[in-house]
C-alpha cells in the first residue's frame, strides 16, 4: 500500500513540477529534499494510512456505530499535527510556509 501511495505521490509531484515549469536545478533541489526527508516521513505516512483504514472499517461495519465513527474521525482530525510534522521534515515553519517559497517560479529555460 505504501508503494502505491508513493507512486501516486510521484505522479502528483511530477505533474505539479511540469505545471509550475521549474528549472532542472530546482528539480534536483526538490528531489534532494525528498530523499533527505524520506526516513522521517515514512512512519508518519504509515500512521496516516492506518488511521484511514481504521476510519474506513468503522464506516463500513454493520450495524453502523455512529459513536465509533465520530470518535475515529475526531482522532484523525486531532492528528493534523502529523501534517505539520511532515512539513517540518521539509523545513516548513508552523504556518506551512517553506523556506525560499515566494510564490513565484523561474521561467523554464
């Protein structure tokens, strides 16, 4: 499952890179950051997937247990900090901004 997630993330990332028109130098920087952060992010991704599976299982149990679904959904919502942890792995500040992110891109050469 993690490899499937990795592949879909790679497709997403490659699409965004093409859409933004980043330079080859910027691409190399992106890949270097991702390689450095991989070991820190993998446990967080595994935790996210487990929570998602647990919520899905709670939703599809018969008979429906609304209290269990609400509890699991609240648990997932409270774990928004996991996304902040992942952002921190990439050098984001607590507000989600990344170093050097000015919102502008260089024109592809």
